[in-house]
């Protein structure tokens, strides 16, 4: 916008009046597709140490992606899983893959480490972080299961309280005439 329009008061209100478009969060399918694409890019192009670490992250993301809603909207943990799958993992792997193999795997570039060693450290960190989040979600589900079991025990007592009176095989128990309307009899 020109300084002349700003001086005359035009433009800024128009800019502020435009609706802001916020992109939708990635779907489970998009998240999984992103890590699968990274895994495909490493296959045959990176050492087994890299491929194994990417596979570890991919497996955990596959497990976590459908469960992200359990973390709650705006959750830092959910954001970390999504960002790992769609940004952190692809960017780290792609930066490594752009390097010539000999340079990446043998040349020391930072604090006595090669690019391969640095990538493995990054992948280990991503894997450990994703594993912690997965464990937290699983632990929350397990706690919910235990709590529900305690609720059922409190509500219905022990399983012996649910025992019905036994009857001889093939016979129907006699109707209870002490409560409710009397049984209907045939004419």
C-alpha cells in the first residue's frame, strides 16, 4: 500500500476488514501419507540406520494419527505429532538426502559428527518424543478403562450380585406373583 493512501486514511481498514483464512488442520490420512512419503524417499537412498529410525517414527505416527482427537483441540502434544509427521521429519530427512552420500556419511560437519550422525540424533529425538506422547495417550485410555470398571463394580456390585435363581434344565421358573399384575390365564 502506498504511503499516500495511508496518509489519507484509506487501505488499512480495508486490509483489516478482509477475512483471515485459517487453513484446516491436516486429516489423519494426510498425516499418515506424509510420513509414508518420507519413508519411501529413504528406502534405498539412505543407510539402514536412517530407514529404521524413520520406520519407528512412521509406525508411531500411524498409531497416533487416528487418536489425536483424544489429546484435545489445541493440544501441544497433538501439534507435536502433526508437526513431526508433516514438517520436522520430512525437513530433516530431505536436508540429508540433498547431500552427496559420501559427504553426508563421512565428512565431519559439526562437533565431530557427520551429517548421518546428526540426522540419526534428530530421528532418535523425534522417535523418543513421539513415543512419550503415544504412551501418555495409551495411559489415559487405560486409566479411563480402570475408572469405568470401578464405576461398574460400584453400580452393580460384585459379579455374585448378578446371579439369577437357578431353575431345572428345560423348565421355566414360576412367575413372581408378589409384585405387579397377576399373570393372564387362558379362557
